[in-house]
């Protein structure tokens, strides 16, 4: 490799940046800062703005490399603008993917404490239903639902009166969206990622 081409780290930086920012968002969302109002309102847009600026710069580099007939460098430089374009076209899906990834990471770190809380709930013959709220804004929050009956995924008219009674005095009464954990693993059976309207 001649010195003009530079090291692989310098040459491949657009690829690393295209991977690093989504991973950084997932990592930050898996910590308490991920639900902080200031981070959500200022931090995420700032990170996405830096990502977009780097994308514009690599788009300029891509054009330069194409004009210089440096095909491999042009392809490497084009990765970041294409990833940003894809994320921009599916912006909310991208944000939800990063949020869900962070929620899964946080869950994995806290799972043993959640299981301890479930074990302290006395069995009374009914399926257990617990809500673990990570927090969020005044009007919305995120967390997890443990539902041994799995009725949390049913439409409202199909939920039993016993389930509704168990759900009283939880965040489930103020409206929610729930989805099963990604993948089918025994340690996530009966667990759901949830967004609450309170």
C-alpha cells in the first residue's frame, strides 16, 4: 500500500462513522441519559446534525474521487451518504430502532433485578402482570411489561376483566403501545417493550 492511499482507518472512516453513530445512539439510549429531556430535545438532533454534516462532506469526497477515477475510494466515501439517506427516508423507523435497541440493552442489564421483583409477588393462581417504567417525559414514557397471560398484545375488547383488574393502577390504563422483544428467546418470554402515554 503506498503512502498516498493512507491507512485503512483513514480510508474507511466513512464506513466507521456510518456504523458508529447508530451504535452510539443505541448505547446512549441504554443508559438513563436516553430518557433525559435535554438529551432527547438537544442531544439527539445535535448528533444527527453532525452525522448529516459528515455525510455532506463525504458526498463531496465521493464526487472528487469519481472525477479522479479513484473508484474504490468513491465507493467507500459513498457509504455514509447512502446510509444517511436510508435513515432519512425511514427517519422514525430509524429512531425507533435505536430506541428499541437501547431499551433491549437496558433490559439485559437490569433483568435480574426485574426478576427479583417478580419473584417477590406472591402467586395467587392468577397470571402475573407487572410494569417496569424506565421513565421519560410528562406525556410519554418507555419501559417493559411482564405479562404471563400475554393479554397485553390483545385488542381492548379481547382482554379479560381479570387482566383489566390487574392492569388497574399501572401505566397500562393511560394508553400504551407494546411489542414483543425482538427474537424468540426463553429469557424474554412474556416480556414486552412498551411505550406509555403518561
